[in-house]
C-alpha cells in the first residue's frame, strides 16, 4: 500500500519564516473528488461514521471549499482542472492542506509523488486502514497549523509528533537532528544517530546514488525537492525499504529529510505482483474467452482463448476488428442481446452464432455486463464467451437420431422414409448430393433406392470395383479427397464410376457384422465441404439408419401379411406383456436388496415404465382391433397401477376425467403411457413434501377439430419463481418433452400457477386403420 507523509516544505517555512495565520482547529472537513460512485459513497459514509464531514470537490466550489477544508482526497480520473488547481494549492506557503490520491492496483505512483501530493492510497483498502490514514493527515494538518500559529516555540513538538521519521542533514552528511520516529525505522536511539553520517545506514547498492543526489541539491540552486525510494540497514541488520523526501533549507547547505517505512508495503506489492502474475496466467490459460469492448464494438481486451477462438494470430490483429459490425452471423440477435444488457445490467446464458476471421461460424454461450460511469452512461461491455459448437453439434446429432428413430413409426412409405432421413441429416451435414446404396451379395449388385445427385442418376449397377463396394469390403468409413481417390485408382482398388468427385465420404450401413449397404455424401465442386468431423457424424448415425431401414423394410413386409398373422400378433402382444411382467417382477425382487435410496428410486421408475408398456400390450391383446386400444381405459388402469405402487408413500388423490372412448395406435399409446407415468410420479414425489395431502387430476378429451388434449395437474407446492423448464427440467421432464414433440409430433406447455400443470396437444390423427 503506497503512502507518504511529506511536509518538508512546511518545516522549512517554519524553520525560516515562522508565519502566523489564523484558523480554526476543530474543523474536520474532507473534500472528495472521487469519480467512482461506489468508492465515493464508501469513503463518505466512513467519514460520517467517524464524526467527520465530507463535501464533494468540484471546479465550481473549489475556491470556496479550500478556505475551510482540512484534507483533500482525489482519485486518478478526476477533472484535469481540479489537478491544476491542486498543484497551486501545494505551492501555497501560508497554509498546508494534505492531498491524498486514490490509485488502482497497477497505476504508477511516481507521477503523483513528484507532483508534490502527500500520499497515495492503493485501492482496495480496508476500512480501518483508510480511516487511520485520513486521521493521520487530519492530525498532521492540525499540528502544522498549530506550528504556524504558535511560532518557533512549537517546532520541536511538531517535529516529534509528525508521525514520520524526520532528520535535518548537514552538508557533510552529518545528522544534526532526528525525531523519535527515526528510532522506529533505524533501531538506534536518537542520541546515537545525531552526529553520525547518514551514509553509515544506507544499503551499499543505493549509497552512490544517494551521495550524488545529496551534493547535487547543494550545488544546483534549481534542484527541485525530491521524493524517491531507497533502502537502509537497521540495527538488526534488516534491509528496509523507505520513501525519502528531501528538500533544502533556503539560504543554507542543510536539508530536511522525511522518511516513511514501506518495507511491509513492498512485501505486499511483491505478493500482489505474484498474484497478478498468477491471475494473468490463469486469464490467458482459460479455455473460456474473455473480452472488453466499447459500446460501439471496438475491442479493448481479449484473452488468448478468445483470440484463438476467433481465428486471429494476436490481440493487435483482433483489435482491428469491430465486434458489433462483423462479429455475428445474425446481427438482429446481437441487437436483442445488447438491449437485454442495457436494460438488466447483466444477461446470463445467451446463445448466438459468432463469425471467425475466415468467415466460418460457431455457436457460443455468452455472459456480459454493462459497466457504467457515475451518471449511468455505459463505458464498455465486459463478457465471457464459451464455444459450444461441439455441444450444439452433439444435441443436433441426438435430435437427428431421435427423429430417425421416430420416422420408423411416423412415415408409411419407405421412399418417404429415405427423404426424411436426408432432411434430418441435413441439420448436421451437407446432404446436397446424398445416396443410400443397398448391396445384394448374391448378385453382387448395388441398388440406389435413394439417390439425390446433381450429376449421376444411377438406380442399379454391378458392384464391381466401385468406391461403394470398396467401403463394403473394408467395412470401414472412407474419407476420400481427390488425392485419396486417385491413389485408390492407381492401386487398382477402385474404378471411378460416374462423374468424379472433389470429395466423397461414405459409411457402411451395418447391423452387428452384417453390412446392408452404404450411406454417402459428396461434392463435385468444393473439396473443403466436409471434414473428419463429418465422417464421425455420419458414422455415429449410420447404425441407427441401418436399423431404421431394416425395421422399415420389415414393417412393410409385416403390413402385407398382417391380416393373415392376426393370431400370431395377438400371441405376440400376450407374450410381450408376460415377458415385461416377468422383467418387472425381477426388478421388484432385486429392489428388495437395495439399500441406496437413489438406486432404489431408479429401479422403481424403470419398473413403472415397463409395467406401463406391458399394460399397453395387455390392452391390445384384449381388444378386438389389434391396431388400437382405448386410451381412456388404458389411462384409468395405468392410474390405478401407479396409485397401488405409491400407496405406502403417498397421501394423494389421483383421478381421471374422460367423457369418451378414444382409440389410439400402439405407436401413440406407449409414449403417452410413459409420459403420463413420468408426470404422475413427478407430482407424487415432489409436489407434496412431508407426505402432505393433495389432488392430482388427469383430463382427457378431443376437441371439435379432432385434436387430442391431455391435461395433468396438481395443487402442490409448484416450482420456484425463476424455474426455467428448458434450463432446469430434470431428465424425466426432458424425456417427456422429446416424446411429445419428437416422437408423437405434438405440443406441450407447462404452467406453474397454483401447483404444476402440463397441457399436451396432439393435432395429428392418433388412429388410422392398418392393413
């Protein structure tokens, strides 16, 4: 913490001139010129608590305020006109007003000391130390005024009571006078110090510098008063850091020297420097991007992570870019983000798309806040940026897999199924040129049931040495650039069939060890359209696609023979139901041995899901129409099942309100059963803490436009006010949302008023007669 109490000019004036001035001694008025409102309020309140009076120092009230002020406290960003007037005040010989400067942790102190200001205070600072420092200067101010009023007879008292180690030095370096504070710094008595040369106490590496300055003051009449840092050796042998202020007594060769021990402050600075180095190391090694920009988008600060994230080589290179003008793929979203910051001060979790130096885009999650001045004007924006491209990619892939999985049950014709696969994959990879090739091992031929291609329109051809056959033979994905293709041709491993590609990637459609065919994408013009990540994506979804194709082909075969196999299907439902009940019983038996509460809950949740699906098959087995079941009857039985399962731990009423029978397909009944099971068990577990009593209602009906409506509500404790379903929902609720929106194609909404309620709307036809 930088501090200095230098008043050699006053001692010099007392020593030579001893003027008298009249002033009141009981006033404690501190003038404040502090730009930061937080610091201003903090210091003002502290002074008030100490019984002092604080007043804001401005250019307008400066002349009047100086007449009554005891201490002035300014910061480094005050009005420049104030500084120029303060320098004039420092040159006043008739009155001494201490002026202290607040500095931030890294601002240099030499400028302020050389300007004649009495002390600097490093922020942040403890309240105790701040008050102590201000009270010290109030004491000094009072004492110096007392000196001037009471003339030379008070000199010794002031000299001893300054709070600083002070000496008068003769031309030959002899110490003529020293006060008691010198004993604290040097460890020697005053009597020992007087008559000794000060050179005996100076650290040897600083001695030459100090001797040169000592004689320069005496030989050069224009030599200014000087403050600088040096080192002395105490009686204990300890090397101490001090701030030394020296000035000449007019018309003599003697000088007044004031010293302030800053040894502990130096140690603190060293520790602070180490901390700053650690901070900068952490700052630059974070994977999270950090920035500061002006309100119009000019970049003031960026760490290495952000520089790399945006594809720049250095901060200087990045600083040439305006973030607001060319940093975002969708400026309208950025504008919305800025409006939220300006309105709320801080916005968390905003996701957008940024652009790199090369023009490519990536997804980010951004936090930012607006930093304002005392008048509320925005000075700059501070923010953090997280690259979430891989996470978003993973989410898109997961959604694609769910979509492909749901396509098996939502698309009737296999040709439409192929189109939907292409459209779904188009969310994560370019499918402009896209094909699905199926391999006939007996005939060694390739058929292309689906081939969207700008140049080639093949339907079926001999597999031969085609690149597709090569992938089938190796059983591995192939990322083929032009050079790779040329190399394979040169080695006679493949032959080019059709128009040559700039880039081609293909992945085998494999189920276990059997390869059905290949899924491939390609480009005839852009060799950089795909990367190694794309082939990983294609590989990741290929098995699901293979299963879907196989399932879809099998489903079509089943449809053709469904009527002839009705008894077999009924038996299948019966066996499925029995098998699920066996699994449920095994889980229930196993759960008896489980002590861990969370694991036991997981077993119970799995059991309930299995039992809800088993109930579907039981209902189908009992129905005359094997294609559908009665949703009202199914819900009623499922509610009874859940009520029995939780009878020991629940004190709630669960009831169903349904006025009509509603037939639904098994494809709709199973996910709806899982959804109802999840919503009811959630209400039972979380809506009524401490086994409190409440009601859970299920409403089922169809509107005039044949839209199916399901409402599940409870009158329990509800959710916190800041609950965000997209952010805070547990895995069960997220599964409910995916089942309704992705698999069934419905709409789901939640309400948190008077408990928790869910409304599900399914507009599509939930029952079509199957052939």
